[in-house]
């Protein structure tokens, strides 16, 4: 009596994508439960088995499903939000602010579910994800029926799902406990990258991954900038730094690796680190072209990934493997490099190896899970078909076939799509929900873009300063006399400072926006050396009213924020309509006068060269207090030997503008 | 009364792609006959016009059809024939031999018709083609309803449709006469490339193009090799060489331009030469990455093309424009370069400008022909949609949309596809015909690959030599004595030669294949200088019989061919199982002995160093003649002072092999 199996697929071109690249032009597959029971010629399997159900594949290709080795599925809800921008403007100006505002468990659930639909429709059966609220990713994938490595992100700073990295590590631990052993889901921990982790994060993540025997997913050397900073900070390249942290004792998935050298490849190979190559994302963000042929030569398991749709802008692994093959050739000038067969192996078996689930999936071999797709290669854009080259079918799939040629998808023995009809998901129900969130995000971004203040908040927050400002400013011909007067006075000097300041004032079309000042403060010590530098943004509102009798008293908004990015970044992000630059040398004293604190600045304007000014300053939340202080400011000018009659309240930027006009 | 028009499209996102990038989120289009009558808001057009027919576009994008600026449509029948090979092996070993054998008017007709179907299904409304039997391309496109620039190829050597270039030029002239003024077809002349043209071809092509006022289509600087050879031959880069030939006085379409410098860009721009950028083909063949951002900066009209499917392997302009945008960013590290809007303009208006048909098509503007497509951007892989970025819709089309999202296609006011249904072509009828030709090509290639001889023929032909070979060879210790004897003999010396020869013998698994010898002959003059070099392939069959009483007589096949490619090429193409190298110095005399011609060689084997041999040789088609000559060979040895008893017939390759064994 013949052995009985659940399902027999017959009359297919079976590409096993196993190590020997076995293929059967008239092949079939025997499936029992969630597993592949046998692979072989269609005829032989028919003779050998009795099947509950027989599917005639009508000459389609049956092959392992594609494996997307690096993605951020929930970002499907952010597709097309911002494109063609610099990496930092894109990430810090758009993606992260929107994530901070919108990413919630519900957001992740909806985004991932939509992404799962897109993955299935393009022939993907397994993925490695990295995001926030990763438990929701796991649940969505499990519900959709997809196989996934789901990695909880750990950041050294506040993320959408954790105020501290300890919280994120706790989430990772909970995720692992909950999902470990699930037939579809492999939980994992994801310290985001070397440059967004502390050494403690790397150590704790590695310990968690090793003790739980789960993968560790991390971005490595995506940009040349990351490499330069790592060398500057640690005097070694990124892979060597991470090896020093012992990271690779975990089963590591390294995303990108655009900028690694031969010695780093050797290190990665030594530790069996899997590589996720993301060609579209690397091109689109201008990161570069990863040295994939060299990685393959070094023996590395290189898989292919789409990255999130924000930098792709889709999850189409057919496009991705084609691009991987093309780039390797075009970038080296050698068209024999990365042939189609290798590209398809990277998108299947080697991808499974790269994300450490090759024991389950990646090739059609007896004992592996039944994860497969059926592709129609008889369509117009695939025709005609040649047979003289035994590898021709791989070339056809990689260079000519489209994701829309995928007809059927099975994961773990269960059909997820038949004749392009999704069986586990209702896209029509999900799309309007996605569009609703997109509408909210649109309003958030539009509103934010309406004011410099909102953009400042979005890019990292800002602290509001006291509303009332006492500011008396007098041009002085003999600064030494002022300093001498100060030192010989009865004023209690709380501290003194010496700065050299480089200020760039951004102006905006609408003068109601005020100025945004980008300041670099060099801290100078007694020996005249720079011992520290501070970068600050200050948004200075227009003056609200000038009804005060004392002209030294102003009321205006003022927000202050550390400037963690470059002037170039802020220029592109805020798009000012004008700019004024001022360089000055500032001697500052904090003094106490009748128990009230004042700042006294002696500012020498070097660029433009406008001489030296004395400033007496104070700030307060109280109008009453401000009025009292404005009177005292006049006293202070007298004490310092300067006439209050010459005082003015103009900011330096106005003085410079009027002088240059 | 409202003006009456034929057709009104309403409720569309209209992207005009005109110079101002006008777009209408709730737009429409009024079409009268083959022309666009008006573009504007849907509501306004409804008020303004009365239409015979109104089509509600249901929020789809209406935009100009894509323009494929460089392709070889009939090559659709060769899709997937050979991939992942070196350019020369691919072109000279597969594509050109198959073209020589198969390309006929019927082949071109069928291939082009299938290609037109693929173009329409992927949203292309116009193309610039370059191939053989171009009249058939024009007829196929006209029948399909597509707009095309159809360029007849001119080659300096024999092509599939012309024995001489004069014949090809005649075909071009006939093509132009027949099609000039056709509403869809623009005929053109295509001198294939600088390196495949004579100066006369370039001049005649240019004259024809200028006098007929049609475009001239040419490949320029596709590979670095082409540039190097041009510099070697003419001491200038390709564009400068062609400018010197006056080529650019024609309306030129320059395909590829991968390896051009800033000064060449300036020259091309000065002459309003259009560029066809083919990113996939350039990557796939390892040609490199064209400097597109620099070209755009230089003001050049750069369009996008797929090239033929043999190097792509499809005609998908959506993939092509996405790749153009991505490559520019990844290759420069600047993600703001070639934004989606620019990529889409290259694929439409600027493409039309590049192929010199912008007066007809390329943008949706009143007065232009009604060439347009409707794209559904509400599908899963396109969702959600953001509105905050006014250029977001371009990014969506370039980075996320697929060719399969194109729903409807109109050319010249006529629908060619509605809801993805082709209206002018029957693909189901054509595909089996294509598969039949593919089967024949498969058999041709397979059969050819079965023998070294067939592969030699395929790669450029070979001439069969006389069947009978008289060859007496004796090792001599005193070559000067032999030479002295020769000179003092009564033999009439017809000429003498001095060669230095580098021979590589390929061996094959099946000894019946014989050897293939690749020989470099250095011609040495009286002063010992090399004055010429000849490269030759000789296929030496195994000896057929040794029944002859005279051991100096052999019967075997022998084919000779000029070796126009490199040893590396032949090695990869023939895939020998073994190789033997021999370097020797040869003094050769052609002599007449009793009215019969013989060759006398004095060969000093330098590598390996095996001493000097005297050879007496003759070849003939007649056995009787051969038998007579073999007797005379012994006499000659005697005359030269050498004993015929020591003679042997072995080839040097066998002597070397036995010595080294």
C-alpha cells in the first residue's frame, strides 16, 4: 500500500534551491502537515504516494518562498511620507518625529498586517523585522500565517515604546518568553546600532539573545559616517568594535554592512553572522553600494532585504533580488558576478541562513517546513522560454519575472494565497484605516511645517524660557575700564565665563516667526584655550509689546534647545529665507546686586567688526519682578561707569543688519 | 453653446509633466480627434465642454505615456537566451550568431509585435528602436497603434539584412521615403556605433538624416573599452571623434553615453543631442553607471530606455525610471539627486525631447497628441497616500508603483488598452509562435554547442583547408647548415618570411574534437623588428587514417579563421579541458621543386626550449597529388642535408606533451 500524504503538487518546474540546486523540470512535491515530505519528479511522486489532495501546477515554477531578511513592516503606514531628502533630514525631520507622535500598538498592528498582505502578494514567506511594540508585529504575522523573526528595538534614547533602554530590554525579554517555540515566530532582540547603543545595551542584548538562544538583529555600517564616527570614538571600525563588545556570540543578523572591509568580513564570517543586503534602501538614501561579491567570496551568508518602505518604497523582493544581481555587475564591471542563480539563492536559502532559520525554511527539502510559492513564468513579459542554458530558469525569475507573477503562497503547509487571492487577510477592510492614519499624519506634518516652533519641537523638543527680558546694551569704547569698574565694585561675582560665540540667525518670511539662532559657544579657559563647545538653538519670538516705560524691558517668547545636528541640517530643515552671521568674544559675569541675579556681558563683535558692547541682562516669568529689575539695570550701568542714556535693547542681529544696510 | 469635443476624462489626478509640472488633483482632459484640446480641473472642463463620451477616471493618475528612448524590440524573441556572461561572449558567442541565423522580416515582425504588447501593458506610448528590417518594426508598431522612432541599422560588416553597408543605407533610404509623415512612425537612420562604422558610413548616414530631416540613432561610449580604442585609434574620445565627422548636424539620439566626460557633455549639449540612459542594461552587461546627474546639470535632454530584452530582460519602464533615480543617489552618495519628479520627467517629456518628437508627445498640453496612460495608485503596494509633499505623487509613481498598475493606454487619441485588456493585439495568438522560434533557436544553440567546429563557425565562420597534409619534420642540430644548403640548392625560392609565433592549443574532453590553436604571428623584418601581427584560429581535426605507406602523409580536417577576439574570450567561449603553450621562432621559405610548391620551415622552439626543427610541408585536396608530394618531401630533406629516416609527423603540441610527460 502506498504511503498516504496530505497534499501532492504535480506538473511543476520545481526549483529546490538546496545546496546542490536540484531542480525538476517535470517535478512535484509531497506535503504532510506543515512539512515537505518528498521532492522529485512529478511522475515518481504520483507512483509513490497516495494524496488526499492533488494540485496540478500547470507548468508553473514551484520554489521556496522569498525571505526578506531586513525590514520594518509597520512603517508601511509611512510609505511616501518623505522622499528624496538627506538621510538626517528624512530621519530626524520626518520619520522619527512622526514615529514619536503616532507609533502605538494599534499603529504597529495595522501597519504590519498591511505589510504582511504585501509580502504574501509578492511571494515572501518569511521575514526578519525590527521595530517598536514588536509583540504586535509577531501577533500580526502569526495571524496572517507568515513566518517571521521579530526583533524588539533597543535604543539608548527614548523611543515610541520605551522611555529608557531598560524598559525596551524588558519588552524584549517579555517578547522572547511569550513567543519562543511558536511554530511561525522567532522572537529576537535588536540593539538598533552601535551608534545608538551604550556598551551596556550591547552587553545586555547579547546576554539576553545568548541565554534565550534567539537571534540578535542590528544595523551595521550602513553609512560611511557611522564608520568614521566609530573610528573617531573607538579607533576601530564598526564590526571590530562590536566584536570587542562580544556581540557576535549571539546569532547575529547584520543589516546593511555597506561600509565594511575584508577584515570585517572575515570577522563576521568567523562568527557566522548573517548579512541582510538592502540594495534599494542603500541607493535611495545615498548610503552606497555594499561589496556583496566580496562578501560572498569571504563565505558570508548574504540574504536580501527591502528595509522599511520609507526607504524603498515597497516590499518587493523580486525587485530587490534583481537589483542585487545588477548592482554587483555594474559596480565591478564584471557581468559574470552574482549570476541569477546566486541572487535567487540569496533571496531564499542563504537568506534563511542569514537570519538563522535555515533549519525550518529556505529550500524545498524533505523535513523542512512547507514554505513555497508558485510563479507563472508563461506570461507575456516572461516569454519566450529557452532551454539550452540549464540556469536559464533562474535568469528568467530574477531578470524578467515580476512579483505579480506569483500566483500561490504556502507557509507552514497552509495556503495564504491562491490565484492571487489572499486567504488570511482582508485588504479592502484595512486600506481605509491606513488612509485615515495617513490623513492624521498629513495634518500633523502640515501643521508642524506651518511654524518654526513646531518644527523645532518635532526635531527634538525645546524648553520655553522666561517671558520677560531685561536687556540694557551700551556700546563702550574702553572695555577694560568697564571690567575694572566691575571688579572694584561692591557687586558679588557669582562666577565668570569666557566664550567665543559663532551665531547664525535664520530669518523667515513671516516676521511673526521671529529668529532662530544657531549658536556655537566655545568655552575658553584662563590660558585662552577652548576646553568645551556647546551647540544651541534659540527661537527668539518677535517682541510682543513695547508698552513698558523702561525701554530695557521686553516681552517675547524664547525657546532653547540643544543643537544636536549640523547647521546644514537645520538650514535644510527650517528653510529660512535669510541668514545673518555674527562672531563675537564674550566675557560674562553672573553677579548679585541687592540679592537679585544679573548677567553682565562684555561682547567684542569680531565679524562684522562693530566694536565692543556692554550688556546687563536678566530674565523672569513675572512682570512685576521684570519692572523692578529694569530699574536696577540702570543702576548697574552707572556702577560700571556707563551712561544709561545710550542704552539700547536691539539684538545684535538687528544692529548688524542696520549697520550693513 | 458649449464647444463639442470627442472625449472628456474627468475625476483624475492629472500630471501634465509639462515644463511647469502643472498638475490637477481633481483634473480632467479634453480630447478632440488625435489631439489634446484642453487640460484643467475636472469641474471646469465639464462646464466648458460638451463631450461625446465622458470617462470617469475614479481618482486614477492620468499622465503622459512613458517613452522608451532606446530599444531593440524584435529581440523580445531572444529574451533569456543567454545571461550573466561577459559582453563579448554574450554578443559574439550567442546574440550575433543567432541573429545571423534567425533574423528575418518575419522574425522582426513577430518579435516587435510581442514587444509592442509588452510596452502597452507597461504604460509605454512611444519608443526609439534600432534594428534590422526596420520597415517591419515600423509596420508592427503602426499596426499596434504605438508611436515610434524606427531606425534602420547600418554596420560596416555583414548584417542579417544587408551584405554590405551600402545595402543597409539603401534600406534606410527606402524606410525613410515610405514612412516619413506617418502619424505614428518617425523613420530614422542608425549607424550602429563609431567602432562598427567607417567614416563613409557616418558621413552617408548623417547626410541622409539631415537631407530627410529625420533623427539619427547611434550607440555612444557604452563601454570603457570603446573609449580606450577610440583614443588609441583617433587620439580623441568618442563624442569628439563623432563631432569631427560632423555627425551631430543630424538630430542625434545617443544611446548609453556611460563613459563620457564633461567636455563631451558640453559638445552633446551644444548640438542638442538627446541621450538615452539605459541603467539596467548598463549594469547587467557590466558597462558601468552613466553620469546622469552631471548630464542633467550640463543641460542635456536625458531620456530613459530599456535597451533590448537580451540585456534587461524586459521592457518595463517603471523599473527603469526607478533604477535611474536610485542609481544617481547611490552612486554619488547624495539622496537629493535625481528626485522622483525629475525621473518621471526623463521618462516622459525629456525622453520625447531626447528622441526629437517632443512636438508630438511627452506632456499633456493642448495641441499635443493624445498619448496618455491611466495608473491606479490606490492598490496595496501604493498605500497609504500622503498629501503634505506636493511632489509626493511623483515619488509614489517612481518608487512604489508598478507597471502592472497601468490600467489604460491611449496613443494618438486611440485606446490601446482598457482595464489592462489589449485592444489592438492578440497575445494568446502570438505567444505560441514565439515559443516555436525559441525552440528552433534552442536546437541551433544546443547543436552548435555540441562541437567545437560549430562554435567556431558560429563565432565568425572558418574556412576549410585542404584535406591532405604532407608534413615531414626532423630535429636538426645545425640549422645554419640547413639554411646554407637551401640557399645553395637549385630550389626556386618564391619568398621568405620570418615569424615569431605564440601558440596556445586548446584540448577537449572528446579527442575527436581535435585541437583548437590560437596563434599570434609576429612578422619580423630584416632589421629584426616586428612590423605586423596576425591572430589566427586553426581547428586541427584528429588524423582520420594512417593507411598511407608514406608516414609523412596525413589526412585530417583543418579549419582556419582570423582570431578577432582575445585568447580570454575564446577560452571562456570554447571551455577547453586543457591548454598547451608553445613559443617559437620560424624562418619560412616558399619554394618550387619541379614545379610543385612546398613550404620549408626552420623552427626554433623557445618555450619550452626543445631545439630546432626542419619542416617540409604541403597541402592538397587530392590524394593522388598528396602521394606524389610525400615522395618529393623525402627528396627535399636529402637536398637540405637531413636524413629522411629521422622524420616524424607529430605536431609540435604532441612533441611538447611527450617531452613534458
